[in-house]
C-alpha cells in the first residue's frame, strides 16, 4: 500500500528527490516523460518530469529538468547528494504518449517518442540500467514512485492501472 | 520578449483583446444555440507552467481539450479546456438532448470540439482585427484525458523559449447553469512583440 499522505508532487519541467517514507507523484504525463531513478539500499528515489528531448533546441534556458538529455544527469546528481549509492541506482520511465493527432505536423507527432528516445540515450550515457518502462500510446498517465520498494504505480483514465 | 517581462500597459492591452475576443465568442455561441449565454469578465494571468493546473482546477481533472495551432504573422498555440462534466452540459445545450452516460459520446465530442473551435476562432478573429495582422489557424484537434497530460503535450512549443503561459479563465452562464472554460493562449515570443507594436502599445 502506497502512503499517499507523504507525497511530493513533481510539476512540469521539475525534478524532485525523496527518501522513504516520502513518495513522489506526477500528475498527468502526456508526451512528457517521468524519469524515475531509485536506489533500493537507501530507499531513495527521484523523478524528473521531462518535457522536451534536447537542450540544443532551446534558447537561453538553463532548467536542466526540462530536457531529456540533461535531466537524467541532473537527477542523478541530486540523488547522490541525497545519499543514494550510485552503483545500485536503476531507472523506470513512463509517458511519451501521442495526445493529439496532428496531421500537419511531423515534429509534434513524434514528440513523445523523441522524448523517450532522448531519455533512454541519457540513461545509457550515465550507465543507469532501464529496468521497466510504460511509454507510447495515446493516453495520459499519472505515476507514483513508491520509495519503499521502487515500484511505480501507473494510473490512466480509460486504460486501467498497472505497476512496473 | 517573454511573458514575464510584460509591462502593465501591455498586460492591460492584452486583457482588452481577450475581453473583446471572448465577448465575440459568447455572442457566436448564443446565436448557435439560439438562447442567451452570459459571461463573466475573463480572468487573465501570466503563470509559470507549474501553476497552470492549480489555476484551472487541478491537474488530475478529467478534461476535454480542443487545440488549434496558429500560423502566420502571429504564430503559436491555443488550447481550450473544460472538465468532462462541464463538456457534457455544453454538449447537451448544443444538441438539445441529455444523456446519462458519464462518458462523452462521439456526437457529444464533436459538439464540444465545434464549440471550442468557435470560441477560439472568435477570439483569434478579434485579435486579427485589432492588430491588423493576418494569420491562419488549423482545424481543431480534440482529446479527453488528464489535464496535465494534455497541457504538457501542448507546452512543448513554448517550452523551448520560456517558462510561462498566458492563462485565460472564462465563466459562461446559461440560465442558472455555470460552465467554466479555460483558454491557454501560447503565442511565440516574437509574435507577442509584433502584436503590441501593431496596436501601438510600445512598452
């Protein structure tokens, strides 16, 4: 049973770290990706709410949590600062859906996919194993990272619930 | 320029455009359903992404969204959001029939999509007239899902350049029934400058 009283919400383009018994929560991931990093030894977890694939496409912006290619590294740093053991950290990702059917725009059509790809690449660069994912589709996802177990509960409106 | 650096004079000008635009939209809607619809003065605000969901009644709300892309002298995105329950009421007004099913039927989705398109279209027409700038907008795209999921998927366009969006909250009344709809107008940064120059509010 996940403790819903102690929960930190991670907003769009934010990243947060928490330790058991505090859990992390992201409401409604559409094309965004929720990158969950977790260290079982210290029961420390973190989520980055990634909006865009790469920092390169942006001008004069330094919010690393917003971009797939920078968020993983930034989240890892925060997790280590919070006392997590680097060698035990694993990743789970959710989101990257395709919400609107935009016939006239090829870029936005694949935004979810591109976000997922950029996050996966960043995880590889940081040597963090991706142990589970629930990405793609055409529906939003609300996720909760349970810092007791590292399980991620995924809720949707018409597509049920699952735990990865 | 960014939304954050908007001067009071520019914000006031923007409010005026919004007022006229939403006023036009409500007139159009009244004509369509052939009954009186009233509105409150829209609340407009410039908000960071993180606060948008709270301002519009909770990020986990199940909502219907109508989305249009704007291209031309002004470019950007516009999103009209309504809780699904409210969208049901709106659909029953349009279709002049009630349904007990909590989900939106295909017909109801279509009615909400059209209404969203009329509302956003009227706003954009007012904007075009007031600024003498010409731009076109896409056909409406529709989906129902968690609010944050829809918003987050639209914000990417602006996400690359800033962290704030223009938020417009409108309350429509039909008899005693209240319908709340939220607009998110997300012009590209350079479009905002052009808009103000055209209506003569330099700073």
